[in-house]
């Protein structure tokens, strides 16, 4: 094929990515891709599910409220909801609205901006991840009216005007939201999920299968990069453990009373929290690390990132009304870094249910800080690394650093 024909094909592919006609805007990637990039622009791309897309980044912490008294007071909701506190339209917090992918304006991938890469400094973070997406939606199946994420990545790679410096991948964690919902339902039914084989066996099986899912995804991304002649580095990451580990860290309040949920958004027994934190989360991280090692890519373990700031963590604070009726909004260093289980007497809207236990605004801030430091260390080393980020009580999200992963 002549070089002029290759240029025409690549230019056409880029135009398809950044200048879709109005009738196809629902198929467009997130708004980071909307402006036509300048020559030699370098991208960092996020692929995966809601944890990396930025689901729940709408919220600055959680707020106390009892449904018997009308739920969360309007003043507290307004103080913690960025669409109200910062007077932002929902589509500026989660975009594009047409697809409901909930790609946040503060999502983790934005932490890549300015990081050095094999193709130069990252200028454009591009979020192709989508809330609720599973591995098949990343690789081959359309989802929420969008093309597979890998196809969107290939369209970007096909342009001569752009280069990709990093691809950050978050896949294989589909068991986590389902396990949490099941354990919450068990609590409401006065039963333990962690002692029920009908719950534990499918969850642990899914966690084990995550290794192959992640390995297959990374392999396909590597193929796409190789076909485009790209030297981009791939970072596979794990999932944050957004629930406290049970006694003695779990929030005050009798675990057998409705106050545990209606006030603290924590419908879990301590022994079930312990099961999630000692078996499920570590096993998932181990599976994903094996996949990264097998595929010879970098691994970023964010399992312990919310430590000291988890949902149900008694060392944290929620927004509340003072005795004088004023709003107390805890600082990021004292707040929870993930969205709690919203509570209502009626079924939750799909948006509120999807946000549960995903990193909130502060959690995404910590993830951005973590990713930024990790990418700089990978670039400095000039090779793949296994890194981890861990939070701590009374630590701000901007204080997080990436260190060498144990083992």
C-alpha cells in the first residue's frame, strides 16, 4: 500500500473518532476525544469498567440521614453532590450522557496528564472505559450504544497525528459489585453471605477467572499496539477495597440494627466484611498480578488505596448537620473515599445503585495521584514495574504515593 493511501486511511480513521456526525454522537468516546488533537499529540487511554471510568465521582464524601426522618437532609445532599455544590450540570460530571457510561471529569486517567511516556509527555487523557462494562465490551461487543473499547483505541492508533503513550486497563472485577449487593441483601435478611456456599463459590470462581480475562484483554491490546507500531506501555490495575475490614475498624452502631444502614450506609455484617477483605479482594489482586506478569506489562495494585477511608470505616466522618443546623462537611483527609449504599424505602434509581462502593470524588483524586506517580516511576525505570498505592487514616488523597509492590 502506498504511503499516501496509508495517510488517507489514517486521517479518515481519526476524523471518524473526533468528528462524528450528529446522528452518531451516541457512538462517540468521552469528551476528551472531542477536540481535534494538535500534531504529535500524545494520549493516555483508559479501558475497562466503572471503577476506572469514574462512576460515583459525582460525590464529595457521604452524608448522614435516616429514612425514618425523611432520608438525607437536602442541605447535606447539596453539600456533597458536585452537581449542586459546584453548580455543575450532570453531563459535565458524567459524560457523554447519551451512553450513560459515567466517564467522570475527575476520573483516574486524568492523572496521566504531564507524565513522561515512550512517545513523549502525555497531553490528552482519553477515557474510553464505561460503567457496567465487562471484558467482552472492552474487546468485541458494543455496549451502551458505543463500539467496543478496543475498536475505539484502534481508531486512535490509526492516526498519524496522534500517539498513545499508555493504556491503563481495569477488567475482571465484575464479581465485586454483585458480591457486595448479595452480602447487603443477606444482611437485610438476617443472614451471613460469607457462610453460604451459594454465594462464596461463584464469587471466588469469578475472581479466579479474572486472571484469564485480564490476560486475554492485555494480549489484544498488545496486538493492537504492535499493529500500529506503537511503543505505548500497558498498565493493568487491580480494584480498590472500598469496604472496611470488619472489627475493630467498622463504624459504630449495632450491626444488627437498621441504624447501620439508614445512618451509615453500611448494610453488612462484620464477618462478611472480613470475608471480602481477607479472601475476595486479595484473591482478585493476586489473579490480576499473575495476568500482568504473564503478559509482561506493568501492574498497579490499588486494593489498599482506600485504607482508612472505606465505607463502614469508623475512623471516617460523614457530612452532618450540627446542633445549630449548620452543615459539617469533613475534609478529604477525614472523609470516606467511596460511595456508600444509598438507602431508601423504595427501589433506588439505576444511577444511585451503580454508584455504590465505587471511588467517589476523593477516591478518584487518590487514584489520579497514584497513577501519576506510578507512570513517572515506570518511565524513570524504563521497564515494566509492579507498584502499589495505599491510603492511611487522616491522609489526604494528594498524599498517596506509588511504591514497589510486595511479592
